[in-house]
């Protein structure tokens, strides 16, 4: 793969992605191009902009697209279906089998993943809980880079009581990295 374009919402996503892609999957710039989109609407707009390039004849085999977006109220599958529906509404086919497009969707928000991986005594975390005001999350957020490194170190170990959205993300990441 010559380039992986990564669309994401915010600082929490960016720190997680930079550490995870570098430490676990060995992917760094210039092979990875990060694109901050501010929020879920920005991610959806960027997806519409990037899909034609990914699918153009010149780029099909050498480019991948990783979309990271919180599920919010949609749920993981609901958010994925929404992304495909948005593509369809813009005249593009939804994501195809074998296409190097991955939808990584934390169930509610990325903060849940940080607490899950960085605070072993809290496992398994509830994917329904909003962790933004949680004391463990607030502590982790004071040094997001360190928390993201800790998450990336813990990621390769598949845990028995792993949140379903983490299991799903592992499969999605295989679509663009080819690695477990």
C-alpha cells in the first residue's frame, strides 16, 4: 500500500490512531495521511471527497481509506450503514467486499477504549457509559499521548471481555492493514 488516508474527528482519535498505526501496524507518514475532520459531519463530508480518489483506476490497489467516527446514538452497525447510505445518496456505491475501506467505530466514543485499555481494573467497560466526566478518563486526558501509547501497547493482546466495538475494529483494521 502506498498510502492510507485516515479520516477522524478529534484529538482523542488522532492520538489513538497515530500510536496504534505506528506501534501495532508499522504505518507512519508519508504512507499515512491524517485528516482531522473536527466532528462526525466533517468525517462524513471527507468520506465523500476521498472515495472518488480511492476508487479511481490509478489508485485502487495502492491506496486505503480508514474512517474513524464515534457511533454516538447510531450504534456501531447503524453508523456503518449511515456511512454507506451517505455514499449512495451522493451517487457512489457503498463499501464493497474486499475494498480497502475500513470503518472503525467506537460504540459511544473513543474515551471508552482509553479507559478499557489503560485501566485494567475497570474491565470490561460499558460501551453505553459516557466517560467524558469519568475520573479515570480525566486523568488519562491530562497526557493524551501517554494514554495513547499505553492503549497501543495493550491493543495486540485480545482480551476475554473485550468491548464488541473493539473486536469489530480489529476486523475493520485488517481490511486496510492486512494484519490482525
